[in-house]
C-alpha cells in the first residue's frame, strides 16, 4: 500500500472505531437511563438501589443544569452549547484521528457521551443522572464516557510526539536547531 492509501485505510478504520464507540456509549447510556426511569423514576417502585452499601448506589436525579450541578434550569442553552461542542469536535479532529487509535477512542467516548445527554435534554428537558457516590456529584454513563474521553485526549496531547509537519512548518527551523546552510 502506498502512503496515501495507508493513511486513507487508517482514517477509515479509526472513524469506524470512533463510530462504534459512540454508538455503544449512546446505547448503553440510553438503556441504563430507561431502566433507571422504570425502577427509580417518578413512578418507580423504589427510591434507591444499593450497589455497594455506603459506597455506591443508584438514585434518580433530574439534572436541568450542566456537569456538577452548575447552571440549573438552563437546559435549552446547554443543549445548544452541547451541539456546538459536538460540531467542533467533529470538525476539528476529523483529520487528527486518522493517525491515532487512542484519539479515535477518546473522541468516540466524548461524542457518545455528549449525544447521550443531548438526547435526554430533547426527550425530557433534563438529563437523567443516577450513579451516586458519597461526597460526589450524581452522574450517568454519558458523563463517565465524556470524563474518560477528556482524560484520554489530555494524555494524547501531553504525550504525543509531533510529526515533522508540525515541528517545521514551511521551512521553519525547529526550536533548538540551527538553520541548515545551502551549499
């Protein structure tokens, strides 16, 4: 395979992986929220489900705000903002994921989580949160995916080795190197 063919193949594979991760997160998020609504929602049969007593439980929370309970009651604005962020992620990273499986996974997690919460805002006017750990905010599968995806993106950005095109744009000399003399 020639270099452009290999790059196209890598891009296609990584887009497929990002799409599979995205779909998996949306399905897992929406299925878990549907189950929580049935068991713990306004018409559910119990108030909580203890997973690990004193450490982890499921409760039903209607979050009309953003992460960590910020901006409560601002769901329409947050929906628009989330859609802008999703668009930004797609446009900004569409070329970058071609060279990185790690980045594909990170973006699939972030996009899947963002879409899962946007679906809630359209369907219910709020996000369904249910995972509760003492002394922490209540969250859901989508929030977890976004958090893991952001951590992965941060690790990618901190640990990656920039390619030659990133170091030397249009003949610029990389930092710490002397310019080459033309003979």
